[in-house]
């Protein structure tokens, strides 16, 4: 009865989760990042001014001003948020001209109104003690005006609107309206100006924006002396174009920034690149999931089919969780979503392999139990829970560090990977279990236990049972080989060096698509002739060009684009990424901190869950995997950027994930056979978990190979890093972690925590080399 009651509640929870997920997926659109829908992303950093410190409060005030300016630009669904104490992240979907966006939103826009006191011969530098100054006359090139102190600031402006006056021929202008007492101040300012003679410069009022007179209108004869312009309104004229008038109106209406801001990061992605990335990732996910499903069905038959159904629902649950939380789905986020499929497979494989063991054991010890499939399945879920929880926690630790230390799209990878890990546990422990327990209770299934996939031991397990490996006899040899590979990796880092991306060095990378085939030498020569001899020019695909330079302005990028156009035909901007040198140094430090904390977090968690010797061995294997992947990228000359950092932190989680499963089995064998030789126990732990390692690795490899070949250029290096990490993680568990454990246990032996006689359902003590 308790089992039925638990099944009822499990079914209720599963139906509720799936039902809510369907509803959310159908009614809530996904929030796509700029790398998927196209647009411009600008990171601004507030700077101290002579009078105001750029703290969090000042940055928040600047954020509100910028929000008003962006609203004035008419951008659909813009996003502005403070990051840290001094930074503001601005995302402008659909904006393909970062130069214009940065110019409008980043200007200090100190709007002031002044009385004109006289004509002047030339500028006299800084404002005088009384606040007067000399600035150029916008209506008469070469002439200057002496201005009185500030009479009114932009704080008093209530509204600003660009208008076209076609009747008078003045063209575009900006109509201003003032709030409160500012209207009275404007009336007094214009009243004094109206009293001057028509030819006297004092009859004019100067409107100054960022130390430049944008307009100095003279008072018309209709303006009465001593009364000024009533109604609290004004008009800025100056021969503006339509775009200039609208941009100026947005600046004035937004108000003045309380502190100056500087753009330290800027990236632009074309809409076609994002659409192609979505299609490629969706295709990779579909093919990867299909291949994984077929593999699981072939290996585990009926239960594999039910697990595939659960995996499909896992995808639904993960997607619904992402959109329900309002998380931004980025390109690395899509990769994290696809990668989590492999993690979801892992939990199912752990359960089914445990169930196979329990079924074989009961069939040998209890004649007639071959038709009882429910008990082995329940025991499989119960015994797999510890390994599932521990392995997923290690992955969550890495994903959490990505969320804390990464920026931009890579942060989205951490979010989707975390959601995927949690959803995989729900999928396996709730949905798969519900479907599997229902299926094995059917009389038709009970009469055909082989149909379920857990009645047979599998070819690999049978071979390991007949001839168990004696790997730990040669543990020093394996460690010597691992040390040699590490030396080769370190040599690659020292000899070839690491090709750090602009995220870590600062600079600019611009990608273009040409109208025809691109010759790499011709494109490189054109960029050099344009005045950029240090630029790194590479071709991508048949018609793609990537140009990497030191930090350059937008004018220089226009020169590069014009130079490429001459040799490749018309080129279109696909992406543009600018990172300031200070930010690059900071991100590089954050990357090192994130990796260091990942190692420390894994070490601490595993020490608590197992023992320090186990933790040290697992971390040694993980560091081994990370260094080998870094060395591989050094030898291949592939870029080390923020996406590579995401791959490394994923490898950290995945490597420990694989090792934890073997550690969990070794701990179990140690408790049930406390006096057995440690090398023999390590060999048995490897043998008993090797089928799971192979099957899980195959599931992940299907997905990653699909991403590598179908995910597009932006995900190829990411997939290569993870492919190497998965393969190395499978090998390092056996040839690095286990030998290290045997050596450490030999020098620092422990007393098992549980030395009670084994439970009847626990594995028997290994004898004569037999695999239990």
C-alpha cells in the first residue's frame, strides 16, 4: 500500500509538471538574447566626476537617464540593467549601427541655457569665476560668443519633441517645454534678451549641450521687452536633419547624466547570424536526441523506449522552466540546453544498470524470481539516487560559478545548464520511474522479462564478469602515461602559447559576409593597406571574413569594411565585438578565479560526501582533464575565449560527475568488504561501473558530435572542447583517479564508516576475482 500511495503522488506530481510545462511553452514566448535575434549590446562604466562619485546610487540615476534616452530612440523591447556597482548593460534588439547607439546613449548631455553677453574674439579656455565662458557661434563659423553663467539646466525640461516646420522652411527643430519654476526662469531669460537692440548679440539666448552651442536663437520683434516668452516653451533650431533632431530630442528629454559613462564593451550581431544559429542548434538537438534515443532503446529495450519518452518530456520541462523564469536564451545557452540531454541520459543509465545488477542477483539467489521485475527496478532507483545526486551537484557547482563570474551570453549557458540538470533529475526520478514501474507490472511484460532490457547483463558486463580487468596492478604505469600527456599539454602552452580572445585581451573582432568567394591573402592585404598592419584577418567558410584588431573606433572599422568591399564585393556585418583592455584584464582574472573556485568547491564537496583521499583523486583527474584540453587548444591554435571558459567549467563538472559514480561504487564495496585488498576493490568498482560509463559517454557524444558538425562555426570550438573533455573524463576516471586513490589509501588508510554485515540485497564480498 505505501508503494501504491507513493506511485499515486508521483503520478500526480508528474502530471502537474508536464501540464504546467505544456501551458507555459504554448503561452509564453522565449526571450532570445541578442546573439540569436540580432542587435547591439553595450556595457557602460560610470566614471567619477569632480563633484560626484560614481557609486551604485549615481549609477542607478544614470541608468534611469539612459532608459529615457533609449525610449526616445524608439527601440523595441530594450533592456537596461546595472551590473555591479559601476556598470550598466544596455541591449538594443534590432539596432545594427552601434556607432549611433553608443553616441546617443553615452553622451553626458549636459544641457544648459545662457544669456549671450557679447561677441568675442576667441575661446578663453575654462569658464571664468562667475561662470561665463566663450564658445563658437553655430550660426557664424569663425566667430564666438561670450555667455553668461548658467541660467537654466536640462533638469527643468519637461518634454522635448522633434518637429518639422515645412511652412516656414526652417526644417527640423526641437520643441521644448519646461516644468514648474523653470518656465518662469525661461521667461525672465528671454525677457532680458528682448530688451537688447536687434543687432546686439545680447538679444540672443544660447542653448548649450556638452560645451557646444547647438542653437543661439535671437528674440523676435514680437517678444516684448521685460515680459519674455510666456508659457514655458522654447524651440531649438540649427539646420538639423531628421535623425539629428530625433537624437537630440531623446538626449534632452532623457536629461543629463549625473556622472560620465564610458563604453567598455560593445557587440553587434546581425539578424541572419542569430537565425542560422537557432536553426543549426535546433537541428543538432533534434538529431542528437534522436540518435541518443535510438541508442538507449537498443541497449535497454522497453525501458529505453520509456526513458526516451521521458527525455522528450525533459526537453519540454527544461524549455518551460527557461521561459517561465524569464531567462534569456543565448547561443551558448542553447548549447547548454542540448548538452543537458547527455546529463539526463546519465541518470537513466545509472538506474537501469543498477536494476540489471539487482535482477541478476535475485535470479541467482531466489529461484522463480525472474518474473519479479518491480523489486529490482525499485532497488535500482534507490541505489542510484546517491550517485545521481552527487554527480549532478558537482555539475551544478560549475554552472553556478559560470552564472556568478561569466558575463553576457555565457551567463545564459550557466542558467540553462543548471535548469537542465534539475530537470533531468525530475525526468528520471519521477517520470521515468513512473512509466517504468507501470510497465513492469503488466502481466505481458512480466512473462517476457527480456523485453524490459534489465533481464540481461549486457555484452560488456558479461565480458567483464568472465575476465575482470586488473588495471590497478599497473597503476604506476598509468600515472606515468598521464604525467607524460600533461607534460605534452604544458609544452603546447609554453611553446605555442594560448590565443586569448578579445574578451581576455581587449580589442575588436568583426565578422563580415561577402557577396562572393573571399581570398584570404587578398582580404589580408586590403586590411593592411587600409592602415592596420597588425590586424589578424581570417576567412570563415567560403564567403566569411573575420578581422581582429586592437581596440579601434567605429571610424576605423568603417575603413576596414570599405577596404574589404574593394576586394570581396559588398560585405554585410554579421557580428562586431569590442572589449576594452581594462575589461579584458578583469575577465581574464575572473576566469582564473572561476576555475580556482571550481576546483576548491569540488574538493570541499567531495571531502564532505566521501573522504579527502577520494576528493583529492577526483580533483586530480579533473585538473588533468582541464590541462589536457587547454594544451590541445594551444597545439591546435584555437581561440581561448569566454565560450571556451564555459566549456572548461562544464568539463570540470562532467569529469567529476563521471568519477563520482565510480567513487560511489568503491565506497559501497569498501563498506561491504572492509578487509579486501584496495587494488582489488578499485578494479571491481571500475568493472561494475564501466557499462554505465560507456553508455553515458555514448549518449553525450551523440549530442556533441551533432553540435560540432551542425551547430555552426560559433559552436564548433565549444563542441570540440567538450568532446575532448568527455573522452578524457571517461579515461581519467580509470587511469588517473583510481590509481591515485589506491596510492593515497595505501599511505593514509581509513576505517570504513559502516562495518556491519552486509544487507542481503547488498553486493557480496568479491572472491576469486569474480565481478559482483
